[in-house]
C-alpha cells in the first residue's frame, strides 16, 4: 500500500506540526528544563561557570551572587557548577534504574500476562513479595551487600521499582489480550504470533513511554534519597543526592547548599512528570 | 439547544423526540436547573405553577427539585448510587425535604412506594443494592424515587432504553398510570414507538432546535417536517422486505459485483452453515456452571438471512461465538460449507476463517486503536492480493462499496462517527469475500436514521456479493425487515423457528406471541400497519 | 442460617487472606536468606573485621569460631531451615555488629517509625479528602491550582521538603522545636513532611475519580431529588472516590516506611532510620534483612486491613 503509506507519512507530518502548535506552555517549559539537564549530563563544561572541584578557601559558604549563581559550599566550590557536573551521574542512575526496572517488568509482565494460569499465579505472587519490600529498604540492603556505587544504586532502585512496571504491563497485556480487536483478528484467520506481534505487544506497550518518563524522575528521587542518608556514591563526586546530603549540615546558616540541589532534583523530576503526563494523555487520546 | 418552548399540563404527557445530540436531554435537565456547569441557560420564561423558575436561587431550586418535579434518568443501572441500598436512595428525597417524622415511617413509606411501582418483595428489595435487582425492578425503583414526594411533574429521560421489550411494556404501563393519576409527564425518548404509546403531545428536536410540535396524532399521521418524516420512515417496519428505509441511494459498486464465492453453488449443498445440538456452559463468578446455550440446532442456507431474536441473556451472542468457532461448544458441533468446523484445530480452521466474517455491535472496540481505516481494511484482504497497488485499489473499492470516501483512509477509528465506524466494520467483514457474515446486534448502538442506512447497506451488499447472514438482534422490527427465516431464542433454547411470515403473522408459541404483543407499536390511524418494536 | 453462612464465608475469606499473607512473608524471608548467602566476601571475615575495626586476614581459628557461632559451617539447606524456624519463633538472627538479636534491636526502635507512618497516612487522607471535596469538579482557578500543587507534591522528595520545613518553621519562625524528640509536638513537622508527598499521590487519584463520579447519572438523580452540593459531595461522591484511594493506601505503606527513614534522618528522630543507616554503613546484613522482613510483614497486614476497609465501603464485593 505504497500510496496509502505516502499519504499517511505526509498527513503525519501535517498532524505533527499541528500537534506541536497545540502543545501547552507548561510542556514547552518542561522540555526546556529537561533539555538543559541533558546537555549538562553530556557536556557539563558547556554550562559550567567554574571548575566544580576547584576549592577556593577565600570564598566559603557565599550566598548566591553574580559570581556564584547558586552560592558556594564550605570549601568555596561553586554550587551551580557542581549541580551541572552532578547531572551526568544522576541522570545515569535515573535512566539506568528505569531501564532495568522496565526490563524486568517487561519480562515478568509479558510472560505472566501471556502464559496465564498457574504460571501467572506464581509470578504474580513473586511480584507481590517484591511489592511488599519498601524500595528504600531494598536499596539499603543492596548498598549493604555490594557497597555504595553508581551500579549498586542502579540495581537497587531498578529492582525496587520493577514490580510496579511488571504489574502495569501484565494488566495491560491481559486487557489487550481480551480486547475485541484481538478476537476480530483471530476471526480473520490471522495466526497467533502475528496477532501477538501486531496487536497485543504494541498496544500493551503504548503506555510505556509515559511511564518511563515518569519513572526516570522517581528513580532519581529515590537514588538521591539513598545518597541523602550518606550511603550513596562516595564524595567528592557531586551527585545530586550527595550534594543534598552535604548541604544538610549547613542548612541553618547556608540554606543554598541544601535548597539549590533540591531545586535541581525537583525541576528535573517535575519536568519529566509534566512531559510524561502529557504523553499519557496524548496516547490515551484525551487530547 | 436553542429556542425551545412548550407547556405541560396535569394529566397529560408531552414527549420530546430526537436523535442523539438533538438537545432533548439537555432540555429536560434545564427544566430542573441541572444542565451542567458549562451550559448557559437563557429562558425568556420558565414558570412552574406561576413561580418563575429562572429567578430562583440555589436553595429555592432545591425545594422545587424532588418535591414539585420528579426526575427519572435513563440507564437505571447508574441512576441509583451503586454503593447504597435501593431503599436509602428512594427515602433520600423524603429525608431531604423532611417529609417523614421517624425512621420507621421512612421505611414504611419507602416500602409503600416500591409496592406502588410494582416491585415484588418490596421490603427485601429496599435493603438490597441496585445491582442485585433486575433491570426492570431498578427502573421501577428509579421511578419510585422520583414519585416519593408526589411531585406534580414527572420528567422521564429515556426511561425504557436499556430494557427488554416485555419489561419495557410494563414500565410504560406504569408511566401511563402515573399520568392517569394526574401527573404531568414529560417523556424524553428516541424511540417513536414508546412515545406513540403514551404521549398526548409531541415535540421533535433536531440539532438543538424544535422542528415540529403538535398533538401526537398530528405528528404521527401527518408529519410536516422532512426530519420527522425521515424518522418515521427509518423505523424498521413491516413493509415488504427490500424496501428502503433511508433516503440515501443504494450502494452501487463502481465495477461489476465482486464474486463472493469462487466455487459454484453445486460444490457444496445449499446449506452453508449448520449447527446440531450446541451446548455451551460458563462458570459464573460464584463458581456455578450456567448453561448459556442449551441444545441449539439451526441451518443457514446459501443466500439466506437467518434472523436470531431474543431478550438479553437468551444466549444469542454465545451462539454467534460458537458459530464463528471463537469458543468451542461443550456439546454438539457446527458444520461450515458441509465440512467439519468447530471440531477442527485452530490451525486447520485458520485458512477457512476468511469465508466467515463477523460484525460486532461496538465497532470501535473491534478496531486496533492505533490502526488507520486503510490499515484495518487492508489487513483483512485475502492474502492472494499481493501487490501494494492492488491492495490499495481493493481498499478504495471496498470503501466505495460501503459508501465511504477514500479521504477516510488515514483516519483512526476514534476520529469517525458511529455510522462511519460500522461501515468500516462492514468493509472489513466483506473484504475477504466471505460466504457468511455473522452480524451480532450490528445496528443496536446507532441512531435510528443511521440504523436505517446501515440496514439498507447490509441488504444491498448481500444481494451484490451473494452472501448469507446470521443476523442477531433484540429488535423485532429489524429482524422482521431483514430476515428470510427467524429463530426465537429464550434462556439458551430455541423457542420457535420459522419463515419470517410464520413467526410474525402466525406465531405458534406463547412466548413469541407475548414478545410480539409487548412491542409498542405506532398503532394510530394512518400508520396502523407500521407495527415495529424492540425486544 | 443465613447469618451463619455469611459468617462462614467471612472466616473462609480471612483464612484465605491469611494464607496468602503468610506466603508473601515466607517468600520474603527466602529472599532475605538468599541475599545474605549472596553477600560477596567471607561473612566470618566481615564480622571479625567489624569487631576489630580494622581490615586484615583473620586466623583460621578465629574464622572457625565465628562460623560456628553463626552457623555458617552448616549446609545451606540446614541454615535455611533454621532461619525459617527461627522466624516462626520470632528469631531474626544475630546482628553482626552488636551481637544481639536483630528482633530486639528493631523492636526497640520501630515504634516511633510506625507512629510516624500511620500519622502521615491519616494526615494525607485528611488533606486529600478536604481539598478534593472543597475544590474538585469546579471549573475554576482553584481546581487548576490544586491539581498543580498535587503534581508538585507527588514529585518533590519528601526529605528535601522536610529540610525546608525544618528551617522555616523550627529555625526561622520557631513555631515548633528543632529537635522534638518523641513528643506529640515533635511529631507535627515530620508528619506533615511525610504526608504532603502521599497527599499529592492520593489527592490526584481521589480527585480524578471524584470528578468522574460527579458527572454520573446517580449524582444528577440525587441533585434532582433536591440534594445540596455538600450533601451530594459527602454522601454520594466521596464514597466512590475514596475506593481507589483505599487501594492506594495499601501500596503507600511501603512508601511511607521508606519516607519515614529519610524524614527521621532530617529531624534526627529516634526510630528505625538510625538503626538502618548505621547497619547499612557497617554492612550489618542481618539487621537490614530483618528490617525488610518486618516491613514486609507490616505491608501484608496493612493490605489485609485495606481489603477489609474496601469491602466495608463497597458492599458489592463478595468475600471470595
């Protein structure tokens, strides 16, 4: 159906540009925020005003100013530049953990949803167990076992958040499997693998983009929580959670040490949430 | 909706008629001041027994609602709070307007109200939740709640839409009774038959405007507006089979009709599909086996339409799924084109599935939401159509055949209207050139005008493409319009089978007679022979 | 007779729930056991290092003594059996660092943590319900603002919010003491900090269901009966809107326990947080595992309560 294909490519372009114009302001802002942090993660030096590790004992604990936008810490290091520097590690942890948890979730969810029966029952029970273990406790257990490192945090947060994805995907597979259009495809005489590949999997996966976007923000918040307890990646790496942890001791007389990294975490997570929810609405056809 | 005016009198019934989106429900809600937050109601005059309703503040409005105007909403399943006992809902108006002194009196009044509307075991039912009542009992309970404070006006918005025909007749009787007791009744309905039974005055609405207003006799016998005439004509009727009900021209294929069967009729006996002693049981949520289909046999001959009619729960849809071999029967077997069908493995069946298609009641859910119309139809084309250009041409041809423009090719199902969706579903069903199409309530969700068009289309296509239909419907009028032979089902069994005329003109069993009698008909003067109905 | 059979059904249902809860705890125990075995490095060596405070090779005699004390020299199956047997008798093993029963260590500290979590759950419900009933479904600025705030609260890390609250209310405004200890007044800020995040999640779910139910025909019926706005919202709509929130509460207990650990760190409160952080940094696996096991137990108990509550609010559901 080449001609149909050409038409749809063309109309998709038109559609896309129309959608672009209809995107609300908050999503634009969110995209700019996310873009900023992605650039910071890939090429931090482009955005930095100071060397994030350079100690300047003549200017410790300075309040935000033109010279130091977000102020300086107890060693005179520029907080803004440290936040930019830390984006890489925080984003790695967030993306890695989300990828891991969605990977686990996909395998569990699809198998449980497709196979069904006793197998599904056993897998669901296992998921219940993982669900019953609080994410942070699990993360601490992993840190306890393998010592603090980026990889530990990725695994800990990834495993801790996986059951949520698995449940969602399983439910999705089950609901799509029972959808009338799957039966309609069966009634047309299509073989099951084709139905699986062309209807069930794509439709079951459709909420995934939105979930992933929301998940990365949550993963970063969790990982920062571990670091906040002083159990994260060892200093002087300026991971956001570590910055938050370091700021705790100075919060009473140098609020910017705590507030600024927090704003970074919040704005990035919020940006992802806004975009994720927008995608969700978009995919559910609400817009 | 705009520019609507009418007056209601005690002991009379005014009916507002129109298709979906005609503004009839909004009108009724505006009268009780509940048109919704985003609605702006401007009325030059809205008076109730001399009181100007437009000038009322919220508190005074609440005194009018329930006490002076009772409101019966459509869809009784959700018109009562599903989490609260029925009695509590009915007693709420009494409690709110402080009409009772004690809880014992409240209980007595509630039971008396339920008895008034004819709910058996009223005291027991009052303590049950809405989902534990039958559809008819629920609708009666909703009416009881509206009548609780003996209001002078009763507004009923589609009060019988979801009900089986026998229950519908009873509920209409109940409404008629309240009218005779001196209530002013405002009836909102899309169903002309329902309206014709109790209305004294009719108001026809179309796209938010009143197109016709007059006494019931006048509107039904001598409709002035073309829309009213279309509505009356669109009603599935007893007119000769093949007469058209919509004003659209017949679907004419741009090229010679596609042959549906490559085989000549002699390669298989004239029976295309036959079932013998089908039994299907399902396990209910309580773990008890329920027999949905209980020993059904039927034959469908080549080129024939077998109408299957029955009330909800009669096993029609289960039977359709057995015929399509989507579910295996527990006993009995279906033969398709003279060969084994349900007894085959899915693998052996797959190649022949293209010869039997299905059209569902809800086309939207039967389409993959991500796929475009072109994709959906192309997907069901026979696999021998190899080249892309050929496929494209076939898809356009099929769209043309069902009366849709190729401009819809790239639309997604969500972007189509209800009628367009069902046309796409039909195009998908005829694409593999089937010998048989199983139509499961294909027009039940459509407005009466669209319904007429789709029925005409199905009739035309059958003639062009030499197919047979198993046509399932709860609507006796639709069945009568399309069928050659009719099978009446009840509680999983076949009550009666016969030619269309045998069933409709000379029913042998009690049940069929009762069904036909319960059908509200336009039995007024010039349209006396236009009896029609829904089950 | 009917009452009797209904009671039977209820007992049967409870028994079923209990079995499945026990299964979850047993599987969780298996998980923590396996994890302890998986610990990289020789466990006896780690324990000795922990006690001596320095890293070095221990003599075989020392290792053997520790192995014997903790039972590491026995076959895994036996160790597993003993572990499960111990749990059944309330024995979660010995702490590597403190050489005391894990259960004692946790039992001493878990009280304030549970109080904080429960207080936050209640506070979150109060916040979510009040804001929803007052604001939801109205097409105005407040509704938009509320939904924005809820998204914000659901995203903000509670520990960061707690720090800000601490600085503003305890340090700057001196409304509450900086270190409140376990007094009721000291519970206020931690509870709010922990509750706000959950109230964001809870509020979003309750609000969207509330808005949906507000348009349902039975609500219009109630209005047509002459019921006022508040009556409609409290008597009819809230009950429906609460249902998904109740389901969420079961899941939230895990999140609340996690959050409580972090909040305790911020306010230097007594509780499980201090134990866990110390145990994690000293690699005291039995304590961390024990805490996980106990929280899994709490989670299943909470979820049984949640199920009961759900059935109470929604009488349509049968006890099966």
